[in-house]
C-alpha cells in the first residue's frame, strides 16, 4: 500500500505544500473510525512535530484518541527502547 502524501517527509517541503499536506493529514484523521481496532499510521518525526508542535524521540511516537474531528486528543507517547 502506498503511504498517503499527508504522511510523507515534510522537512524539505515548501511552506505552501507543507500546509496542504498537514490539511490532508487532518482530513485523513477525521475520516478514520473512532471505534473498533486501533489504526497505526507511521510517519517521520518532522511530520509529528508539525502536527503536534512537539517532537518525539527517534523510534518513538505519539498516540491519539480519534474523535471524528481534525483535532484528535493526544493520548500518550511511545518511548523508544
């Protein structure tokens, strides 16, 4: 499966394209089911930081509780070993 452009690396992306991708990420999250099995999305630290305004350690991650909006609630973090 090809990853959605919203999850692709943002570091060298132009500001306009970056905003388009972040909007696409919010749209993607809004469309995910709020019940049922967890959904795992994998992306880069730069994208996580752009979305949350917080970094994450290499190999770590963020957990969100989806609520049907473009603003899922931060649920916790995954710390790398």
